[in-house]
C-alpha cells in the first residue's frame, strides 16, 4: 500500500498512538488502514465413500488437486462460502456438515476452515476454475499431486477420522508451508 | 475505497472478467482490490470455576462487558491472537484450550472464534482498553451488561457445556446482530 484508498494521498508505515504494530496511515486524512488475515473455506464432500476433488485450472498450482475451496466473501457465512465454492468449482450440491479443520498459516495471513459435507446427488461438473472433477475412493487419492499442504492435512484427518468412525475438529498451525513443485 | 492503494488513481466498482461480484478495480494499473471478512478471536479464561471478563474502555460499547477478544493480526495463529488479546486486555497468562464457537456475522463481515482457556495463575490487570477486569462466577455474570450478542452466545454455550461436562464446537450464524443500547 502506497496511497490512501480514501483520499489518494501518500501513506506512511508507522505505529499509531495507542497501538503496537506498524500500520499504513494517511498523511492527509489520518485514516489508519488495517490489513488482517483472510479466511479460506472448503469442503470434503462425500458420496458413498468417495469424495470430490478438483484439478485446478488456475494458478497457483495449476493441474494439481484440491477439495473445492476459496476465499470467504463478504455477506456469506463460512458454511455458505464453502458451499458456494463447491458449486462453482465442482458443480455439486452439498449438504454441509461439521467443521473438520482450522489450519492457520500465519506467514501468509490465512486461516483455512475445511468442512465435512455430503453430496445430495452424484452429479458433478468442472467449473471454469477446474480442469476436471472426480469422485475418488481413498485408494485413488493422488497424494503426490495435491495442490497445497492444507489439502493433504485436511484429507489425512478426514480419512483417519472416518476410519475411527468419529470426526472431530483438528486445529493446526503450518509454520512453513512447503514450496510448490 | 475511492483510490487505488498501489498507484493512487481513481478506482471503479465493477465485476471483473471471470468473476461474479463487484470489486474495486483501478482504472490506471488494473489492480483488483478484494475486501474480505475479518476474524475476531477471543478466549473464555477460567480459574477455579470463575471466568475473566473485561469492562470495555473503548468504543463501541464502552462500559459493557466482554471476554478478552479482538481482531486477528497478520503473522499470528488464531490461538496466539486470542492469547495476545487476553494478555493485552486483561493482563492474564492463558493456557489455550479447544475452540468453543465459530460465530458468523455475514452482514458486517466478521467471523468470531472463541476458545476455551485456563489461567496459569489468578493474576489479572486491566489493560488500556479495559476499565476493569474481574474473575466472575456464573451467578455474577452481568447478562444485561454484555457488550455484544456474540459475547452472550459464547458464554451461554460455555456454561451449558460446562454443566454437561462436555465441551463441543458450536457453529452459529447471527443474521441480524442486536443494536447496541
């Protein structure tokens, strides 16, 4: 950030009175511009023991696999956001279930909230952000072709919990996300 | 947002190619400026059946009570954020526990994540954002003097769960937050 989004003047980067962190502050209108972490929402959507994965048609990690997920938008709840991503990326209609993981990645300011879900029908169709969509059994998950460490972690928890018959919330912090490639 | 924070030119508010929502787009450098929901983190910190509440010294809702909570900052996890707020607002050292509530407030773009916690010692001290801090038994909670609907909801879940002896995650959506006052 170089310019104030309210008045267009140059901003400085300093600690405001009564604060303890550097913020962008407008030199003209004094507005303080805060920048906070973003939420990524997603869903592991199941149909008869299989789950939906999408092969990404966009960067980063084009060609790699992920559950439907994306940034939470304003004016939607976290569950609604995950449901929307499922519809947009995989063309699926999901009955949302419990929250499975909260994965923090502090270095990049992201909190990933991945939910359980059940397909209402076995219909699916790749959206414009997906090269393809598949319903995959555990044995067919492309573990070495997953797009992000968060995807792998959430899927590991999902299959481990499913084996025990009891899903629970997993809170994780990824300190150094693996480099792509 | 009126001006591009990268180049200072005027922004327009329209739907970018391949998107389905209005965004602020720079007319000069073409940057798309996304605005997403914020995370509020907090903790219900317990010491021998009592919990820590703070009376707010800042607007909004000055003079009303809340558990320690505030916006998640970059470069910290949600648990670390809640722990930091506890230290800043109540001067307490908290051993963090499980996530108790995820409360969505879509209209104002907030997701409140309230954790369980245990004080490591009974020491507490009001920080600059608190008028006072108290360790309160359930019978002494000022239910009609709580700062926000999210505070009431989280405390209700906490005491109800504590009575059953089993804490679980509560996911909530507040569609129309009560007006202050």
